[in-house]
């Protein structure tokens, strides 16, 4: 068989990977070049590349190279080629033109000139011209022009090889199949798969990474799934050579299926999972991989002994997730990796490499690739404890501490001494020790006393852009050096977070997945707190006196807790003698936490119910239908909701909220309304039928006295209780 020089095209930054792949297929002289790789051989070599390349876009057979200064020269050069040697006029053609001629910058016009040259030659020599079929041509012709040099080739692949044949539909922002394969090759999946390793994508979308991973693991040629190749209509095609290669590939696929390890894809979107399952079946891989709807927080290895590769293409604000809290998402992903996949490899493909810092892992290698026009990075990680990173500021050596560090330490000592007697007298185990007392050290520092020791929760108020970030970081390092020393608490029991201005309910969003809880005490009650998974711990310390007030008012009452969070107010009400309690929150996570708090305090039974619901909708459904003697209403400052113009704003909407909630209150009942909106103003004039008493100062705990604006609180009753729910 004659030898030819072929060109395999590939996406940007994948030429070296393609050349390596071709050499692995036995094409020893494959060399990276602009836009892909060149190799030489007989037709079997080209067929093998078409059948087995997971990375290439096209396999081209160059027919001629010539200079063409304009469209006329292009026409003349193409006309000279012996097209009748390659196909007949009864066949259809399609022309793809890439690049540009200096004198003919319009690609569409250049494409037409190439097509005209071919059909005119056939008309002149055969008296018949081929048809053009841009969808399913018999023959594909590719033309590339650069600096007035033109290369004309036959497209042996017959369309981009990334179209394997298993994708009939797609979910949002799917990866192209050859890009997915490139990510897996860069991540070392073939070597891992050969050892029977596991593969998991916790945000799999339509499952392309897992399906391509299964094809690699099972040694299945991606071209076996395709129904059409460009060379099938070519006059020089050798069917027996092609049939032998396909038979060899089918035999390898049959043998390879037995070696596949555990392959899993999870996604929270049920529609994406349905697409993934359908595509897996179309690929003939049912049973080799598994797709399942699962939240990121629930992702873990199938078997404890599994090791392998976690590979994921999370949203990064271009096609998906532009309005989401992506930092929190990446932090959660990093926590899942660190907590559940120790000893695994991980590869994260992202268009926002800066988000990679939120993973809490140090990448040991990166690759640049393109997802369409978006420049992205593939970040490689070894999930080992020594490679864990954190935004926790590193302590400083003593010689590096500035005079401000000692000032900060002295303030901590002063506060600790001042609060110690009060804590002992009031039996307070969890309290705020410091709250940006020194403006240069803008931290809120809370001390929690628990059954397993003392814990410190440090929240840095994110410095504004006007503050030098390096100096702010230095102060954070000084603070994290002095806090364990002054408070005599091990550094491992000091937790650090950055508190930024919150949007909606983002303060409640999960930022990690440790699920480590610690039991603490308050007012003789027991509560579970978590210092790592959320910005807040599950127990708002500034509401301590408000909860105590609820407990005193609850004796014999039917109690309702709205926007209940972890139900700490419900615990106070039940232990205070409430006849019954109803606890409402939209989050299943927080209701589960609430249930654990109730059980911890021996509260249970039919008289104490937990309800998962949007509180605004629940109020609307139950207003006038149920009656409570005591209601605790503590809404967020902002929240997204289908009600009230699509969002809830406590300043804008509190009048409507209070009026609606009063319809749930017994005629002589009491509503305790609280919020943490700074600068909030109660609109008394809009609620003249209510007796509204400001309890903000009365419910401000001693340890928060330095910050009187931290919360607002009112006691609300009807002025005319005899008229009950009709008064509005």
C-alpha cells in the first residue's frame, strides 16, 4: 500500500496530547504541529487514527499545497486537482474552509470558489456535476489558508470525530467528547483504569466525562459508535482493511469490559441524569457505569477501599452558575474531596482558576485547554493531608510580630477578665469575646464551651478594597498567632472564616462537608454547633436573651417558630413549658439539625412538629386556619421568594409579613419579631391596630453591648384582643 502524509487536527493546546496518542497507536513518526499533529503511513494508519483517536477533530489527507493570492488563484489551484480520481460526479460533496486569504477575507466566498472549481472541473470533463450536501455529504473537502498558502485535503473522518454517536441530546453546557477524553488523558486515567481504579464525577451533567472514562477503561474504540466516515465514499477506500480493524476493535472491546472498575456520575439535576442514562445506553455501556441524582454533599466512594480519580467540570460563571455563589460551591467541593476522598487523585476543570483556591487543596500541576472560546485550566490534585491548603492565616514566628499584635493580645486579656465573672454568674458558656474592638483587627471572636472542650470561632470582617490586602492578611496572621496563646486553647480548636456582605440566605449556605458537630450548653439547654460547614455555627449568640424571653413566655402556650433555623428557640419554648410547638423552615438540612437539638433536650412526640416549607407560603396557607399563643418570627434580611415581587426584603415587606403572621396568633397571644437588618425601622404607622413594644435594648446580651445594632426585637400584641384575627 502507498504511503501518505496525514494531518490530524485538534483543539488548541491539545496537539502534544494528540501526537502522543497517535504514537501510542503505532504511528511512530507522529509529530505535533500547528493545529494538531502530522503522521505518515498507509491507509491502514489513517483508518486506525479515525477509529481510535479520542482527541482528534479530523483526519485529513492533504492533496496539494499551492500559493493563492486571491480567489481567482484559489479557483485555479483547486481546478487543477484530479478530483475525478477521488470520487464520481454522482456523489455529493461539502467544503469546509478554515483560515483566510489576504485578498479574500470572507470565508463564505472562498468556500463558494472552492466548490465552483470542483463542480466546474467535473462539468467540463464528465458532463455532470456533483451535488452539494452540507449535512451528509459522501465526500468532505477541507481547505486551509494562511498567508496566501493553501492546503487542500480530503476529510477522511467525515465530520468532527468528537461526535462519537452516543449523544442524541444534551444538557446545559456539555463538554465535547474529545475535550472530555483529553481531560481524562491529562489526568492519567488510562493508567489508573488499567489498575481497575474507580472514576467519579460528582457534578456530571449529561455524563460525558464518565462515558468517555468508560470507553477508555473498557478499551473501546470511540469510532466504533460512528455510522459514517468520510473515506467510505472515497474511490481509494479499502473495505477489507477497514473491516479487519473494526473486527480487531470489537474483540478488544469485548475483552476490555471485564476490567472496568467502579464508574459513577452524580448530579443534583434529574433532567441531566436522565440524559446521561440515555447516552450511556446509546453508547452500549449500560452496566459499565452508573448515573444517579445526588447532591454534592452526599457524594462519596461506593466502597470504602476504592481509590481512583475524581474528575469534575464545575460551573465557573460563563455558561452555568453566573449568579450563584461559586466560591461557596468550590469550597463545598473541596471539603467533599478532603473529607471523603483521601488517597484519591482529583482533576478540576475550570474557566476561573482563582476559584480553585477555594478548594483548600494545592494543585501540583495545571494544563491549559479551551472549552469552546473559553480559556480554562485543568487543576491536578493529590488528595493527601500534606497537600491540604486553607484560607486560615498561618501563625507568625515571635520575631515577626509587630506592636499591634501585643495591643490585640492585651485587649483579649482585658475582655476575658471582664467577662469571666459575668459568665460564671449567669452560667454562660458561649459568648462573644471580641468584636472589632480595635478597628485594625476587624474580627468577631466567639468562645464556645462544650462537653469536649473549648472552641473559638473567628470571623474576619472582609476588608474593603481601600484597605491594603497584604497588611490585612498580616493582621489576620498576627491575630491567629495570639488567640490560641492568650486563650490557652490549642490552635486546632480555633476556626477561621471570612464574613462578607451576604446576599439572600447565603450565610446559611454550606461551605464545607465535615459534618462535625460539638455539643454546647446555654441556659441549661443543650445544642449542637458546627464550626466548619457553614458561615454561622447553628447558634446565634446575640439571640441568647431573646431565646430566654421566649422560654419565659411559653408556659402553657401553643408555640410557633417561623424561619426556625436549628430550632434553638423551640428548645427554649418546649423546656419552658409550651403545650405544643410547631417549627417551620424551608431547609431539610436545618430541620434535621433542629430535630437533633430537640432529641438532645428530650423533646419529642406528637405535640412537637417539624415542618419543611417556605415560611411565607406556609403563613399564607394557614392564616386564619390555625391559632398559636406565642410566635417567634425571625426572618432573614433578604431572601429570594416567589412572593413579594420575587424577593423578600425585611425592611420593605415587614408590614405585610407581620400582618399575615398576626392572623395565626390567638386574640391575647404574643408575637416576638426579630431581625438582624442594620438600620431597620419599624413602620408603626402602618400597623396602628397593634401594640408594638421595642425590646431591642432589653434583649441585647451583655457581651454584645459594644455593638447595639447587631439585632432588633419587638413584642407585638393586638390593641383590641376581643376582635381577634379580624383586626387589620
